[in-house]
C-alpha cells in the first residue's frame, strides 16, 4: 500500500481528485471524513466522475441493488476508523456495504484518514472503534431517526497488489 503522509486538509481534496480516473466507476463510502473534506461532493455531485452513488439514485428503495452496485466499483474512496503505527487498517460497519470493495471488490482503494485515527496497535484500534467512532456515528444517525451498531469489522494488514491501496493521512482531526 502506498501512503501519502501528512497532507494538510486543503491539499487532501486536490490530491484525491488527482488520483481518480474520470472514466471509471467511483464509489464513495458513507464517511464523515469525505463529507467534511468536500471530497464526497466533488465526486458525487460534480458530474466529473462516474459516481456509483449518483447512479444508485436511479435504483429507488432497492437496498440489495444499492449494495451490489457499490460492491465492485473500479475505485472506492472512503476512510477507516483506525490505522495502527504498524500499518494495519481497521474499519467497522453496520451493513458491511463498504467492506466488499475495500477487501477485494474494487480495483483501487483510496482511504482518507484524519490524524486522530492513528493508534499504537490493533487492540487500541478496535477499542477506538467501539468507544469513540461508534458512539459518534450513532449520535449522528439518531438525528435522522436511525441508529448504528457494529455488524462487521475488516482489518487490512497488507495488499496482494501493492499499487491497489493508497492511504492519505490528513495532518488534522477529521471524521470519526
């Protein structure tokens, strides 16, 4: 996996856009990091990219179709809940919709990660998911009448194809 280290927030947006193909499908996962940075809007609302989310709007309320559409994009852009100092990535999900493209479904993965998500080890990363990320996500969803839980956890230790994954570290706190 490649790591782009310690970019300031204003440069992260431009870097991610530069890394993306304009002629391939791009799936943005549900991520406060992407929303707060403006990256999600750049991809899904600009019309400059083949946005899976924009295409999914045509599927109506068919949840299964939405999940399948996001499972095998050419590129997935999202975040993680923790990155260990040794390079392991920890992602928790209620539905698991972003886990398939993160694990192997997408040809290319770009993770945008705030500085507060770097932890010493896997145990601390898993604890962070439960005690920090989940309560904040649950609070965010309760504001719209839903709730959150941990249904699945993915731990990425390394990529079989080194060029497949890119971690972009943001110098400041962003996201959960």
